[in-house]
C-alpha cells in the first residue's frame, strides 16, 4: 500500500509541477508580449511569442473543435492508463514518463479550452497587441476554441542547401525551427524516455495485457 501511494504521489507531483511551470510561462508571455514579439537570449535560444490552433510544435491539422475534443479524449485515455499502471505497481521511471506525457497534454488542453474565454486577443502590434486577463468585452474566442501559446525557439544552426540538390536546392534550412512550449517539451521528453529506456518493457507490458484479454 505504501509503495502504491508513493508511486501515485510521485506521478501527481510531476503533473502538478509541469502544469504550474507551463501555465506560469504561458500567462507571463501572453500578458507581457505582443504576438510575434522576439527576444534574443542567445544565437541558439530565443523567445518568440506565437499562437497556434493545432497540435504540438505548431502543427495545423483538421478543425479546431475536433482537435480540442481529440485532446480531451486522448487525455482521458492516458489518465486511465496512468492509474492502471500505478495500481499494477510498475516501475517508477515508467510511471513518470507517462505522467510527463499526461501533464503536457493537460497543459495544452487548458489553452485550447479556456484561453479564448480568459484572455483578450494577442495582436502583432507593440502598442495595443498585448492581451489582458479577463477583458471587459470578453475573450477572443468561445470555450473550446482557444489557441495554444508557444514561445521557445532554438535555431541551433542554419544553412542553404546546395543548388544542385533536387527539391530543396537553394532553400534555407534551420535546425531546430519549430516553436514550442513547456507542455510540448514534457510530452516529447516523456515519449523519448519511454522509447529509450522502456521500449522493451512497454512491449512486454502490451503483450502481457493482450494475453490477459
């Protein structure tokens, strides 16, 4: 029982910590920067305020309402799975990875569900483009139609492809070009750690569950 409680408490602490950092950073950016404002930290690390209606790292697919409902469904499944593996007393590291993925998904869901109602619209105008919290005229979008706030930009290196190369010849290439947030990073870290350290364990868990079905 003590082990079960400890593993569940660790997962809860991970989720709360990620959500707190994610939301504090997003609110600070949303209420202090205008859209597309750029802050140069180093040549390879910059703060660039953007918003997107799509999935992680700014990908835009399908409709906004569908994406929000899809996120809610995915979070429900991940939460169910997390509770299940905690009850099964699986490895703590494995549980932490799933908790990171769940926390990241929850962080972006908060934006999608509530930000449209809670904040004014961010505009690419220095004088009047900074959003306010709970504006008098209401938010910029209905419930479930909020945009996800992104800000971290890591252009580690860039170059032009040689002109002789097919399809991309002469194009400018930047690595790493996606703009992301703490929630995206949490999802990515959780998934990468699962694949690197728990790939075989995840596979055996799947076959074990399949055999019980």
